[in-house]
């Protein structure tokens, strides 16, 4: 008993020191964690070394390094979406995101996640359609069996760049690879601009159906909801035009005239309106409002 | 020689280094949950992670077992008692090499089996767009083992010239990094953008390319993960390359080891 208590007494000092150090750790960990959380994206990742260097260092682990870069981008983007109830507050650093994705496909040209992310996010939120198409062309050289890549490219050409012959060409390719008649039909329909909204909806549905990631799924379905709302207004406008022979002056007029049950809400927080030529538009421009970081 | 092979394999199972490295294999069951981070290629990511982990474990085993096996024997003066037996030093050296090589193959087989279970589970929950090509995955694991057997031969060679374990361990790691990048350096030097380099640098890089072991040939990950078809001719050539290159390394190691003075 006495020996045991002597043993404890001998331990008293080291125990006190350890306890003190644990308290110090507790004091420092909260500011440290908050510092790490608020570090800017590029700082967080450091700048990417040249791809040749990265490839040499990665030795036989190139695929893991590539996937790591893509997940960094995804988590960064998901983190931004998560803040302030789904509203992007900090302007995302699209340049850095695009740079990382390009680095990733040079390490692993087969990685579908990179092409998918570039297509689902970069194309819509920044004007990087041509860059995305170059990326897709690069991917098609490797993923020669994959109909998703020409499907994406066809959509970009048709919807964003209004280059219908190119769009049709890529849709044909997607149709050949998938054996799916739908794409061949789409290729034909793409030559008709009036079908654009329907096409965008069909496209987003395909994208969202395969989305296994929650952030990605939410991002796509939000866009899908907005486009479906715009289609509803467009259908009402056409009905109004057919009945009266003139274009409605506003969305409200469609409501009062009974062509709309209610004015659909823009999930991005904007308001739908009719442009002078009757096109359905929204004040949000299909993107969350971006505020500058304080 | 078979006795030495047997003793080597038995010894490794009792080795603490092996136990430590085996801890890394506990990460394999975590792969199904990590793979779900992927947006569009969950199964492919599970294959990637499994193969990477296997490759990493085999690398550690090859470096540490290969780099310390001979050194430990000499340090503990086991070599004296062993070499007093009626066997040549070459037999002893080869016995050690084949023992560790056999062990690497056994480890690869066991880890490959666990990985196939992991990938099957993931593929069941998240069916991939294209079916998993199992033959490519098994071949990839086998060639990983081959790659590290070649690295093991490098480690054995370093062990015969060194009196400490620093050269075998760090020399082998450097050889692995350089040997994994040599193909890229060679391709770069001979590409149009490599023409800006001075002819001397280009020739030196070419010479090194032919002398150093080429580990990138054994990397079949792309074929395993994405089901890209393999070329039979390339596979056969790579196996021939392994046999000839390892044989050259081992014969040089045997010459040095036979001439070496044991204190």
C-alpha cells in the first residue's frame, strides 16, 4: 500500500506536466482548426507542381493521386455549397479548380470523375465551355467506349455554343457507342433550336440519374427544377400566343389570364420574366447570387 | 537451397517488421466506404485503392525485408554458422532471395484475394458501367509482385556491398523512384519538347534508361481499373525482362558476396 502510494507520488510530476500539456493542446486546437478551415483554397492545396514532376513523384500511384486531386476539388466546392443554406457566399476559385482537374486527367486520362465534374460544374458556372470541350476530346481518345463524353460534348456544342452541326456529330457518336436511338434522335432534334429547353431537361435528368454524390445531385436537380419551371412558363406563353395572336407582356399576365396555375419559384432565388422577344428568363441567371467575401 | 528458402519464409512470419507492415492491410476493409466519395466511378475507385494499397504494402516489404535480410544475418553473425554448413555462399544468397520472393508472392495472393472480396462487395452495391475485368486485376497484382521481386534483387545487390542497412534501404527506395520515372524521362527526352536539352543530357538519359530497371512496365493498373485490353506480347516480354534483369543483378550480387570478407 505504502509502496503503491510512493509510486503514485513519484508519478505526480510527470502527470501534472502531461495534464498541463493536454490543457495547452485544448487551448490551441480550436483557433488552429478555425485557421485551417478558413485558409484559402489555393493555400490549402498549395500550388500544383508541374505535371511532369507530379507524374515522376507519383511513381506507380498516379491513379490515386489523380483521384485525390478531384476529391479535393469536389470537397472544396461542396464546402462552399454547404455554407449559408446552400448559397455560395465566397466566389469559388474556378481557375484553381480547372487547373487541378486538368492536372488530374494528365495523371490518369481514364478518370471519369474529372470529366464529369468539369461538365457538371465548370461548364455551367463559368464560361469555360470551349475548355471543357477540349477536355472531353482528350478524354474520348482514352475512354473510347464511353458514350457519356460525346454526349456531354454534343450538349455543349448545341446548348451553349449554338454550333448545331458539331452538336449533331457528337450526338451521333454517342448514339453509335451506346446503341441508344435516343441520341441519334437528339442529334436530329438539335438542329431545331425550339427544342432546346426540352433537351436541356432530358440532359440534366440523365446527368442527375447517375449522380452518386449528394452535392452533385443537389446541384443538378436544382438546375433541373429551374429549367422545368421555365418550360412551364414557355408552354403557357405559347398557349397565350396561339389564343390571342400576340405575346404576353409579363409572367403575371399569364397567371391572370389563367394560363398558369401559379408563378413558379426560381430555386436560385431569382424572379422569372419575359424578355421583349418572349423568351423566358430569370433574374438569377440560373446561378446562386455571388457576394464578395467580407 | 530449399532449406534456406523455407527458413527465410518462416523467419519472416516471426519478424516484427512484417507484423508492422501487415497493419497497413487493415485499411482494405475501409475501401468500400472511401470509394463512395467518387462521383461516377465508385467500383473503379475501389479497384484503384485496393491495388494501390497492395502495391504500397509490397513495396514496404520488398524494401525492408530485402534490405535487412542479409544485413541482419551478418550483424548477428548467423552467416558464420550458416556458411560453415556444406553450402556455397551463392546458394545461401539465392536461398534468401527466393525465400523473400516467395513470401512476396504469398502476400500478393492473400491481399489479392481480400481485394477481390472488397471489389465484389462494392460492385454489388454500385454496379459499374462496364463489368469488372477480373483477369486484368489478378494479373495486375501478380505483376506488382513481379515488380517488387525485381526491386528485391536490387536490394540484395545493395546488401552485398554494404556494411550497414542505410544503403540497402535508401538505395532501394531511390532505385524504385528512378526506375518508375525512367520511362517518362526517356519519352520526354525523345519528344519534340525534349529537343531543347543538350545532346549530352539526352544521351546520358538514354544510357541510364537502358541500364536502370524499368518498373513502369510492370504497372498494369490502368488495364485493371478501366478494363483496357492487355497485349499478350507485352506481358511475355515483361516476364522475360524480369527474369533476365533479376538474373544479372543476382549473379553480380553472388560474385560480390563470394569475394566479401566476413569479419
